[in-house]
C-alpha cells in the first residue's frame, strides 16, 4: 500500500484534498496545484467554495491570476461535499483551532472534520493535520476517530501525520513554498510518506520522529515569540515610568552581535497564532501537573497592553486639558499587523472598546479594512475623521499611511509602533 501511494505521489497522479480553505489551506492547495497535482478544496462555506471555483481569491497572498489559471486548467476545484474524499489519495486538515473564553482549546473543528473524513477515507490514504494544537492531538484524538469504525492499521493501510502550518500573512519573502516544512508521522512509514508528499511542492522538508514532536515544534516557535514580546512590553512599561525611550534602548541593544535578538513592544498581540497557540501548551502541561509560568505571565503582560495604550491616550489628552470622554479619538490601522486585512485578535479592537466605554468618540481608518464589526460595534473606515480628531493613535503601521501629512494636521499623536521614528514633538507620545 505504501509503495503504491508513493508511486502515485512521485508521478503527480495522487489526488490531493485540502479541508479548510482559509489563510493556510488555500495557499497550500495552490502550491500543490502549481506542482502538477489535481487538487480539491473542501470547505463548508458556500461563499468560499463559490469564489474559489470562480477564480476569485479572498486571501491576499493568493493572486487572482494564479488562482484563476489553476481553476481554468482544472487542477484546482472546491466543494462542500466531503464525499469527494472517497476519490482522494491525500487529505490535509487546515481548520481553525480557537481558544474558548476559559483558554481551553476548542477542538470542535478538528473533531468535525475528522468525523467526516472517517466516513469516506479508504486504504492507501494519507491524512495530515496542519491545524495548530496541543501535543498529542494527532495520536490521541485524530487517530481514534479515524479508526472508530475501521479495521485499517495506521502505517500499513493508511498514513497519518502532523505538520504545523507556518504561514506569515503579508510576508513577501517567505511563503508556503519556501518556508521549511516540519512533518512527523504516527509511525516511521507515515513520516516517510508525508515527507515525500511535501517534497513534491515545497522547497525544504524537515522530518521529525513523531507527531508529538511536530506538534510541539509549532508551540515552541510561537511561545518563544510570545514570551519575548511580553518582555519587550514590560520593558516598555518600565521605560515609560522612567521617561526612557524604549525604542532607542532596543535599537542600541540590537547592535550586540551575539546573545541578543531584538523584539519590539506594541499595543498588544494579534493574529491567528501568537496570542493563542502558547495557551494550548499551557493547558496541556496543567494536565500533566506542570505549571507553565512563563506563558501565563507573558500572557498577562501582553493582555495589559491595550489598557496601557488607553492610559497613554488619557495622559496625553490631559496634558492638552482634554478628557477622554467627549474627545474625538481616531485609530490609525486596525489590522493585527501592517499591510494585511486580518483583524483576528487585533489589539485595536480592545483599544476601541475601552475608549468607547470611557465616552470617547472613536473613528478609524485602515486601507485594508473598510468595515469593522465586533462586540456590538459597527464602524466604517473614515479617513476624513482624521483631520477632526483630538488625538490619533497609531495602532497598525501600514506602509500606505502618509505619516508626514499626519504630523502636520493632527494636534496629538500616540504612536504605539514607532512609526514616527526620529520625530521630536510635544504633540507626539510614544509607547
């Protein structure tokens, strides 16, 4: 069975399936279609399915021209029917794994996807989970679901792996094809097949000894970033109290050629990974009787940053004899990082919410996010409101903003991203 599947993969005859056509799944599907495979994307969203089949991309990193050509050539199609899995040789699972309010992992999307796959998968199928999750998920959760009504043997009759997604939206240098791909299987045979599969479309593949190792790799990567950003944010709070420019401190420290890696403070963590993934590890270690103190502490510090920004705004307004209540405060940028349209977990949402509760008249502008709807608030990007603002808060430093014009027309600016580096003005307050 292994040799038959490997031959089909090498000859580009394997039929590839991707479950979940979001920021991970669609780019992955495109890469394998580009490599010569016939790819079927599966998503419950009728809108996504329709747009993919029309060649209209909703992911910034997937150009319409490329998607359209692949669809037109017949190498890529989308459906919401899991029944197609009976005709596929490989299935990559790229579904969301959010946290509940209690910071416990919500595995419902993975469970639902695996239950559907279990109904249709067959001998010779390669199944790979890419959704970020806690160590043990593939072997302890996914495998039992697949075997529940089956007598197939993993590593012999079918193959199961975990390979963590490493997508960085908006990164023009690193994308799905050239980011090294870690993969670990439930058995050595699973790892061999999984690594072979990825080598057909991706530049570098890094096999590891087990699914647990592969799962832990992703959590280490993002926990490393989350904790170091937490340190940078705490240093920013300290420097603020001591009237020291934290940006100058970090810039000077970064000149050390060894033993230091610069991380930068900001208004809070955002996105699909850094604010969420470390808490999968924290949850799992608690089950093992281990307290993940660094993760909890860094999460607490990073979670304070939106309030810290609001307090900076309040202090800045007070220095100009104004209160937050009734002031027109304009948020510049609401995406979680520069030059993208993704607002998931964006600190801008918390900042807006806190300011609204304090009576501020809040507006925002973001060329990538025309509309914003969350927690009962509905706002539209309104660049005209900037000129009438009592205070502008730079939350996301998009490249398209005219910062020079901003400094000429706004009476007060709170810069949380060091976007106005080098500017000295009594109208400017830095993080």
